[in-house]
């Protein structure tokens, strides 16, 4: 048990070290030369209106360039909602069944 | 929350608020292409309208959607999104390439129509999912 805790502490320290190293290597916020700002963002800003015809390039990115992404998001929401509803209904049903069982036992007693 | 709560003030105030929330949800949905907003936000607003009316008026609310209906609606919404993509495939374009419907319209109009289609799908899915979760949380007895 103690070895497990020491191992967990070691893994935590390792992850913290990785986080500190990678946080130091992140680009500055609002840096126009950073990798995220130079890859496709320029193309989106410059060509979105001509290429997609929508007046707002947030919509162009959301529905056009990243249409598959939005489809995946919708599917994720649907699946998560379905799973939540199933879990809640099952747990409530079994809880009331358990109450019913105990009530029946009390009646027997 | 199956029984109503609150007093006359709460009931009356929410009765005035709910139509405006719904109207704003539809506005955010339809205007989402050219302004901040879109399917996810519109779905949340419409769901809030239904949840509010459910909270105020109880099980016999005017804008009530039952949990099972909500689940079906969520599936329909997700299906609608994919259906628009398959429809564009059938018209000879790529998946989710909006500007190629066979009707005589400007390319930008076709495009806006396609985006409206997928936004309606997203709205239905988000709205129905929120309502279904609310219904499952407040359900009293098992099915």
C-alpha cells in the first residue's frame, strides 16, 4: 500500500514536471507568429467570405471548414444525453425497487 | 418537479418571460449565420423556455415535452445534420458541401439554406437533450 502511494506520488511529480516544461514552451498569448496563428487562420480570415459566402467567418469555420467537427459534437451531445438519461432512469428505478423490497420485508415482519 | 410551486407573482411573471425566451431562441437560431449565436445557443434557450414552463406549471405545462419525446427529438436532430450531408452527397457534391442544391438560387442562398438545415439539427439535439436530462432528474416513479 505504501509502495503504491509512493509510486502514485512519483507519477504525479513526473506529470507536474512535464506540465511545467511544456508550459514554458507555450507561445505567448496573442503572438501573431505563433504556430496556431500562422497555420490556417490567415486563410480563414482572408478567404472565408469568398469561399463560403457566409457573412460571418465564425459560421464559416463552424459549419464549413469544420463541418465534420460540428457533426461529431452534435453526436457527442446526443450520446452523452442518452447515456445520462439511461443511467438516471436505471438508478431511480432500482432505488424505488429497493424501497419496495424493504417495504415488502417490513410487511412480512 | 411534477407539481407546481410558487405563488401568483411567480406564475404570472414567468408566463410573461417564457414567450420572449422562445422568441429569442428562434432569433438566435435563424440569425446565427451572420451574428453571434447558432444552434447550440438556440437549443439551450429553447430548452430553458420548456424547463421554465415545466417548473412553473408542473406536469401539465403548456410547452411540455415528455422525456421520451425529447429523446426521439434529439435523435431526429442528430439525424437531420447527417441527412443534410448525405443529401449534398446525393446531389453530386462532397459531404456537407452546401452550395450545390438543384434549386434556382444564388450560391450564397443555397449555402445559407444548408447551414440553416444543420443548425436546426443542432438546435433540436441540444434542446431535446437538456429536456430529457431534466425530465430524468425530476422523474418521480420508474417507467
